[in-house]
C-alpha cells in the first residue's frame, strides 16, 4: 500500500473532503514518490480525532496538533483547523510554493501559489516577501534544496542576500542549522549548500570557519594551484561525492584541513603541524555544532591522520600499523582512504590499507602471542612487542 492509501484507511470516507495532505508530502506525491512522516490539516473535532487513534501533543504553533504513529509510514501529525477558511492561512505561512500545496484525501489539489508549475521546473520560490522572517532557518532549507538540483528564483535569492540575518541566527538553536547541513551532505550537490552560504554571506554565526577559508592559502602554489583553502576544500568534497554517498565521509572531506585555520599567517603558505592543530579544532568545532560523538571522533581522526595517509607509500610499516589502529578507534577505516584520494587531483589510493586494518584488528592469540609469556613481560614493553608482531604479520602478507 502507498502512504496515501494507508492514510485514507485511517478515516471514514465521508471525512476525506475535510482532510488535506500538506507540505512536502504533496510535493513528493506529485513527483511520484511515496512520502514518510505525513503532515495533515483537518477540520475534525477532538472527539473525531481521538476516535481515529490520534492523541494531542503540545503544539509548536498555536494550532492544536494531534499525533499517531503508523509503522509502515512513520508519524502522522494533524494540525486541527477550526474551519476550512484557515487552510489558506496555513498554506500562506509556509516557506516555498512547492511546499505550500494541499491535497484532499479525495485527490483534489489546492495550489494557491503556482507550486505545480514550480515543481515541474524544479524552481524554488518563496511564498511571500516575509517567508524567511518568521523562521530564518528556512534559508538553509533553501540551500539544502539547491543541493538536490533545485534552483532558487532571482527574487528568492535577493530576499536572502539583501538582508543581514546573523543577529536572527544567534537566537536559533544550532541543532536546527546542523540538521539542514547534514541533510544537504547526503544530496547530489552538497557543495552548493556551502557555496551559497559564502556567496550570499549567510551563516557565519554557525560556520565561521567556512568564511575564513577563502582568506587562507591551501598550501604552496606548486602543490595547491587552486589557491585558497575554501576552493581546495570544496574540490575535495566534490571528489568524495563521486566516491561515497555517506554524509559523514563528505563532512570529513570538506573540513579535513580545519587545522590550517590555526596557522600563523607569517608562516603561509605552509601549514606545518596542521594535523595536530586540526584534531584539537575539530573537537571544538563538532561540539559547537552539537554533532554526534561519532562525527566528532571521525573528524578529529581525519584531521590528524590525512597527511600521513597522503604519504602512505613512503611510510614505515610500523607507522602504517599505528595509523590503522588510530583509524579503527576513530571509526574512519573506510573514510580515510576516500578523503586521502580526494585530497589529491590524481586520486591515488592506499595500496594494502584493508590488509593493514585487518592485521590491526587481530587479537594477541591470532597474532601467535603466548599469553603466559605476555604476562611475565614488563608492562611497558608489551605495546612495543605487540606492535612488532603486527609489523611482522604485515610483512609476511606483502
């Protein structure tokens, strides 16, 4: 069953003309996609809603909200309207024309702003001149849409770029920004999200590092002819997009050189020690954005290890083992070679990386280490002994 047919089955047919699917679900249905987490507007009494299995929740807006979870499609939220006339008010308050359509369970579409035409052209157009004023995070939603092949119309672009938004952002939880950023990282053109931020000068409150990158050289010009760190970082992101759909891998690719922002300008264009600096900066960066611990750990590992990974062929066996061990602990065994390849125009890989990781994950018994002998060994010698056993194992595999 489709999501819409499941929704229909929850209500008697005589109520269908008083219930509208609204928001992005209508956009998805008209695009031939099956939606999840359905939003509805309904002119139904509390008694009716309760009898259909919905329960009231504290509303985000002033309108009463009712909720029910359906395993096949996720959550269904109903905004309870006192009259049909209020449907127009609800749609007018929405962000973009393609999200401001409604459809009754009978299949009748309500399109007040030309959303169907915009949908056909993948055009993102604000519903009104004040679409962003009430909720400026909608700006980042627009940038996220652009990451999946939508394009803002000129008026919407001007509405964003002609206003200073940073004071408004300071009052909005960073989690809302991070949610849009992470979604954009999973789309086909995530670089557009970040490029729009810089080009329209929006979002330095959340990502000041991004705005600092275009003032910092990526490195010596013979190694980085692209010039500034922002251009380099976006190029690494784009190359990673071609190799992985993982938003975390793409995030690590974009911000792998965070440590270069800590370089003393007198030392430009070189960035000695940016790996260690990046590990420290990455922790603060991810904590400020309220990202998951796994993301913080991964970015810290990438910042710290990527230069060694880029020099993989020149590394000693013991260094390779140590690096693989750190990558395992950081959860980046698949991400590190991707970022390393994307960090160079030639895209050269790390031959033997998977085998090195496997050896690092062997326990002492699998390495042929006698446990009794280990226990009689001075504690300070054990780590070096195990490392040598791993190196020996690696050399036997080569």
